[in-house]
C-alpha cells in the first residue's frame, strides 16, 4: 500500500510530533543497520532528542566513538577526496583550462599545417607573418618531412 504524501510542516500537536519522531528515528536506525550489514561498513547514528536531554546513539556510545575516531584519524589524502563547493569549482576550472590549452595547441598546429601546405602549393609565404610564425612553419614542415621519410623507410 502506497503512503500518502506528507505535508512538510512543523507538527503543532505535541503527541503527534513525538509519535512521528519515534517512527522516523526507528526507520533511520533500521536503514543504517541495513547499510552496515549489506555493505560491510562501520556506521553510527547520533540523533538529538527534542523530548529528552540525551541524544539517541546507535549502535552504542562506544561504537559511535570508534567510528568517529576512525573518521578523524583518516589520512589527509583521503580527507582531501571530499570536496567542498569552492575546491570543486577550482578543480573544474583547472580541468577546463587544461582542455582549452590543448584545443588551442591543436588549432595552432592545424593552422601551421595549412600554412605549410599553402607555402608548398604557392611557393611563397603568406603575407603578415612574424618571425616566430615563420620559424614555427619551418619546424612543422621539418616534422612533417621527417614523418614522411620515416614512413618511406618503414615501407622499404
């Protein structure tokens, strides 16, 4: 049987709120218990109790302290694997900049290839080139010639 949709609002009736709290607390503890059994992990639950001064702790205080200490004693390397929003955005920006620089290099290489082919076809350099462009075209032509010579040598 499907559950009806619950209206998420503060429950004003004290008794109804206490009943709802106890049901949900029981369900959370059951889910964590199943998670520890099925996945073979250590977990604990600490639920503050609005009706009592002591919080609800599962499985027990010692077990919860053991899990908390284990988490606090994890090496720095594993703690860095958890990201906050700022570090996530920084990491994504860095990856995007790396991709951009790679694409810019590829575009530059394709332009050099086109310029080299035009130089060979026309027998003259295009107008408006600076010295670095001419040197890059020369190096690119030499690289292409080496690749052609290597391919010829490999086939012979």
